[in-house]
C-alpha cells in the first residue's frame, strides 16, 4: 500500500477521501463548479505525496519508488513535450496555451 494506515494518519486519510468525493459530486453536475479553490487543489496533492514519501522511508516493498516515478512521469513528459512544441513553433515556452495533454483530453470529452 502507499499509505501507512496507522491510527495517527487514518483520520486525515479519511478526511482527504471525503473532501475529494464531495468535490466530485459538485463538479459532476450539469453546471460544474469549482468547489475546492486554489488552496485546496494545491494542498491535497502535497498531503498525499507526504503520505507516499513517508511510507517509502519505512517500506520493504521496493516497487513503491517505481509507483512514485510513474505518478511524476505524466507531468514531466507533458512539460518536456510542450517546451519542445513551443520552441519548434518559435514561441516562448513561458506563454500559456491550450496544448497540454489534459486540455486535449478535455476537448475530446466534449465532442
């Protein structure tokens, strides 16, 4: 498992699960709403990564490091892909656009 399910962490893990489920319920309605805000959407992954890293320090399972690598693989590949595309098209890599993989998936979902 990713998480150390000791008594000191179990309450926080259940809270995170409840927060994510409530957010999904509000965002899956016909009129989606941003329920968590920037602070919540940034702090939840940090807490989850803290649990994962905490477990890797005590883990006997060496596959945990491979799972963490797989979690970080998507954003790294997407970042490198976008930088290469922007430089190839003679644009600044720092100007935002809608060419990220999650934007392309969102467009496909609306069709």
